[in-house]
């Protein structure tokens, strides 16, 4: 037993006496941009946890795989154990690249220099897999659409395919299409994968379009298993060709600046614009169609204000469609139109200035002005004033003086008697009209009935406010306003007239109508509306002021 222990000590002792070392090797030092290489980092001890810091590699390489193995062997009585990390690397650029020195547990590896050349090409277009890049324009204005198309051609079966996302500094990028089809090149059939991007440069100058990486696995019979795709095949890394685009500044000082191939305006109405009524909304929807612009590039439309009309805008709706010619955007702005007065009203024209990239000139999309006829609200019937009989005047011959008419004395006595009778009748009626203590709680006559009607309408309005129904509140508010106005000999036909008669109601009624006609949440407060109505109700009527100012004929 002692002999066995001594033997193990002699076997392990050399490795214990040997200092820990860290080494790094690669399978090749000269590769092309499309190829990968294998980096092996070896530490001459067993490592169960942890590894060297490989993050510095990411500056110039993509780390496609990282595998650790622990090994032990004994040769001619000499024991050796180590830990090895095997990394598969893909260069990100051409030129001289450096694999840095690594450190682990006090040991350091040597740095390794590589040379990465351009992608290899087979002449005559006979490559089994290759990329093609095209731009539809070499020169554009700032924010104008340019189309970049990348095509992958393959004449062999593929096990896997993926590409990285295209990112361009100082530009908006949107993928608009991905198609697959077949094409024959010099008698050789190819499958084609085509990806198209819409690019919108955001500043003038030279726009650099970088290359993109495409990872491809080619299916090959008898080829060793690919550890990354999980199936047999040869792995290729293809990079598209980098391009540049000349971006010109705006040719005219236009704000907003809208470079497009086509822009048009159209409109729709929720009902016929010939059926407008005072205080009743009709929704107008205006749609902007723009070929070659994204929704974020379209500004809000400018709607000119008009006396006698209130606008309540809705939230704009946008839709982007990808076509073979690029992005097509439709943006719809809707708003309710509420006229506050009857008659003929002319809605102003709506215009949008844009730059036609096809003709190279500035143009204007326009909706012409439109005249609408607004009918009044329901008018309460009016009682015509009684007609007094007119005394007939006989014509008098020219040059003659009309004879003086004298009345008999009984005529004047009759007039005096009638006047005296009317005077005493008026005094008697006034004395009878004075309220007694028993009848103070219940108003009498027509004025009392009007006051009671206003009180009922106000009570209904207060109960309605609790339900938080803006349409119902608007209806009950109008009922109260008509009853309150009738008490003061005022005819109220619409809520717009309330604002003119009682300015305290203008602000809360504006918020009420906005909450009805706009889908955007407003700031309507039912409490504020009731407070404004209460302030108006405190105002005395003209008849009350007149009666208060008259002194009683007789003292009590």
C-alpha cells in the first residue's frame, strides 16, 4: 500500500512543481471575411468553474461558439491534465485584426495577429451561393425614400439561413418586403431570397449603408455535422456589399417638408353636409394618402377657424402599407363640426404643400372650400300682437280746411266715469293681489307656475348629473335654460344662446360639448357645471326687480 502511494506522489509531483500556464492558438492566421476560424485557449490545470474573460474579442469578432473540455493523460509515466476552451470566431471586418492576450489565475496568453481579406468570388457567376445589392436611386433629397434590395442567390439546397438587421446611422429604415422566387443565370437555376428596405435619410451629405451579415448552411451529403445548425452541411458567412447614397438638402424652405411621389386629399361625411342643424354635430373625415412617406413624417392638417362653427377633433388614425414601390401611408383626421348659428357658412379650403420627387417641383394637394346651409333649431310659437283698429281718414280736398268737430257734453261725462271706474278697479285688483301670510309658501298665477317649472327642470338636471351621461346632461341643461329664460321673457333655442345670455355657463358648456363630440378624454366637470347654473339662478328677474322698486300704495 505504501508503494502505491509513493508511486502516485512521483506521478503527480512534476505537475505540481510545474507553474500554471495559459496558451492560445488558431487554426489559420489568414482568412477571408466570409470564413470562420477556431481559437483554442488552454490552461494546464483542471478548471471546474470559471473561464478567461473573452469579452475583448467582440470588438472585431462574432463569437459563434464556446466549448470547454477537461482532459487527462499519462505518457511514459508522465501525467498531464489541462482545461481547453474552443471558440469559433467570425471576423466583422477586413484588415489586420488582433486576438488579444487572455489572463486566468495569474497566467497570461500571447496575442495573435490575423489578416482578413476580401470575400472570395468565383468568376462567371458560378458561385453556388452569393449576394447582390441594388439601390433604386443614387441621389435623393433629405427625408426622401430610397429602396435598398439585397438578394441571396443559391444553386444548392440550404439547411439554414439568417441575416442580421440593417441599421443605418442618421436614417429611418423599414423592411417592406421579403420574397422568394427562381431565376436562371447562364443556364444555371438559382433560388432567390430577396429582402427590400425603405430608407429615409434624416440629414444631407453622404449616407453610408453598411454591409449586413448572412449566415448560410449548405446541405452536403457525407459532410461532418455542423455544431451550430445541428445538421450536416458547410457553413458560409456572406456579407452584402456596402453602399453610399448622396443626400441633397431641401431645395425650397418648405415647412413641413414632404418629399413624395404622390399626395392627395379626400374627405367623407358621417351624413350629408346639406342636413346641418344648429347645435347638432356632423363628423368630417379628411384622409391624406402619401406615396413614399411614413406616417411619422405627415404633419397634422391645419383647419382654418370659422365664426359660428366649433370643431371637436378626434384622435388621428394612420395606416402604412408596404408595396413594390415602397411605403404608402393613409392618415385620417376626423372632427365633429357643430354650427352655433343658422344660415349659409363657407368652410375654408384645406391645403397641403409637398415636393413631387417625380417632377422635381413643389405642388399643393387641396380640398376646395365648401358652402353649407345650417337650419335653425326648433322655434317656440310666438303670439302676434293684437291689431288696433285704425281710424279711417277721409281725404280732404286741396285748399280746404277740415271742419272742426265738436262733441256733446255727455260724451265727456262718459269718459270721466269710465276713467274713474278703471282707476278704482285697478286699485282693488292690486290690493287683492298682495300675498297673505298663509299663501307665501305657494306662488300663485302664471308667474308662480313658471317659477315652479324652472325649479322642476333644475331638480331634474341635478339628478341627471349624477349619471355622468354627457348627452343626457346636455338635453336636460337645455330644458332648464328654456324654463329659466321663459321666466325672464327670454326665448332660448340652443345652448349657444345660453353662453351669450349667461357668460358663467360658457366655459363648462364648452367642456361638455367637447366630451360629447370628441373621443379624446376631456376635462368636463359636472360639479363645475352645477356651480355655474347655481350662480345664474341667483340673478333676479326683471319683473322681480320692478316690483321691488315700487312703493306700496297703502301702508299696513
